[in-house]
């Protein structure tokens, strides 16, 4: 069966708007503001902040573990009961409510902040898998890279809008500025709440499975369906290899997302102006990376394009680790006086390009290799591997920074991206697409 385009431009735009909306959470809460606020102000174990960093990594790991346990079964429920939009709505509302409650977390309220991050990030991460499961119904195999890239690009545009809030209203992360900083939770929640409305208005529930109440019978049927998918995974060997690559790649990505701005504050010692500029640089380059590599995927193929994004990540991590040496070398060769934090912006540029491109291309490849009849299940497995990666990567870096400091721990990411390249060598893109089409074909 050849997949044909079934979605209108309005529906595709509505789907992309969820990426636009949820970017406020991942950037303001996980990456840029609240993570730094939690480690340096709410926990505040100066000068090394190793306890704060460890608790932050544990909170994220617990939330990702909850997604690992639930995502494949929930994906089977969505396919079995035509419940994609209902499950997406539930995850969205829980994320919004728990994120708004971060306003209540004051300095010293370590465990309240810990619990709210676990709840909000669990719901947010589950929603990532839920919204991704709509992708195979939006276009054919050749269009998925472009559609996925548009979603990521619009997401980073949402990040730029969030940047305006940071620049205009929040100021620096400090105990003295806490009364302004605490509004980051309510703002991220309100942004997500309002910007995702087009998704629920315009994205249709795919007509796969049977429209049923979510009761015990549906759960039993979904569990049986999940077991059938596990038994038949050998039908999709290229998807399995892709999942192995995603396991290592996303481990590195989640480390950068969770610790990059913490690294800037603790290791680089950047100014508020540089932090804000880095925020803008990463959003613009991530947007461009998603669009550029989404277009390249149509010309070069998904496997090669994805490999290029991983090589770009390795270059970015090397630039982060050796930023001091790069600064010294540039100053000597060019006869200028650059600061380390200024050269660190170059590492941010590479990281932004890598961030936007690798996630967009990886998601599109899963969509190309996933049969429509099992899209939510297999995107549930995508969520499972991504969150297993997050647990492995973030907890690993949390322990390594406890032992060796944050700067040395970042080298772990180079190993992760190098390992992610290995399974890609055995992937045959045409074979993977053909396997998905055979699974969708009606029985003779």
C-alpha cells in the first residue's frame, strides 16, 4: 500500500502548533531558567552545586522512567481505541497545571520542586510521543521529513517568543531576583495552554482501530496488541536498528538540553547578557537546522542526513569542552581579546544546528518505518527508547559530575553520539519503508 497525503495544510499547521506550544516548557523549565534556578537558588549548595545538579538529574530520570514504563502500553491503547486526541489532551492539561504550580517553589522547598518537575516532565514527555504518533497520517513517506522539520522549526520559533519573556521580564537567576524568576512556571504554562489550542481544533483523530470507552476491556486489548507488536518486531529490522541509534543519540541530546545552561552558569561563568544571547542563538540555529536538514532529507535520504547530524553533535561537544583552548588560540592567531563566554556562543551555534536537525530527522525516519496501523504503538516505543536514553544519559552525567565536575562529565556525550552512528550503517531505508507498507497492506 502506498501512503498518500490525507491531511490539509490547516491540519498540518495545527499539528505543528503543538511543537510551537510545548517549546516554552522544555526551554524555560528544563533547559534555560528553572533548572538553573533549582540548582543554584532552590537547592543552592554553592560553590560546586553538585547536590543540586544530582537532584535535578534524578528528578528528570524518574520522570523519564515513568514514561518508559507507560508509553508503549498507552500507545497501544490509543491505536486500539481511537484515543490519540484524548490522551494528548490529558497529558497537555497535566503539564499545564503542574508547571503553573512551580510558582509555589521557594528557596529551600527542594522536594516540592522535585515532585512538580517529576509530574510536569512526565506528562510533557508522554505528550511528545502522543503528538508524534499523528505524523504518519499527515503525509506520505517522502513528505515526513519536511513536515517533521516544519514542526521542529515552528517549535523553535515558539522558543524565540519565550526568549522575549526572558529578556524583558525575568532578569538574572539569583536569590535576590527570585520574586521575578518564580513567574517562569505560570508563564510557560499559559503559553502552552493557549498556543496548543489550534492542535485540538484542527488535527483529526486518525480512523484506525475502534472508537471505544477507555475501560478495562480496552486495556486488555491494548496489552494483547502490544505483545503482538513485540513478537512481530522482527518484521521491522531497520526500525529496530534506528531505535538503537536513537537510544544513544537522545542520551546525548537530553544531557545537553538538561545541563547546557547550567554548564554556562557554573563552568563558563557567563553574564546575564551572554546567557540571553545564547538563548536566542540556539533557537535561531535550531530552527534553521530543522528546516535545512528536513529539506536535505528529501535529497540525501534519511539515514545519511541523520548520520550528518550526529557528526555535527560531536563537533559541538568538542567545541564546548575545549572552549578555553579555542579562545586562547583565536586570541593568539588573530591578535584580539575574545572572552571565553563569547567563544562559547560558537559552541551554542553548533549545538543549535545539531539540536534542531537530529530530532527532526530522527522523528521523520520513525514515521517512514512505522506502519499506519501501529503508528501510536511504535511511536510509543520511540518514546520508550528516547526516555531510556534520557535516564541513561542524564543519570550518567549526574554521577560523573558528582565525581569529576561538570566540565569533565560532558565528554561522555562524545561517546554517546559515536555509538549512535554504529547501528545506522546496517539500515536500508528502502527496505524499512517497504516493510511498513507490507504491514499496512490488506490481507489477500
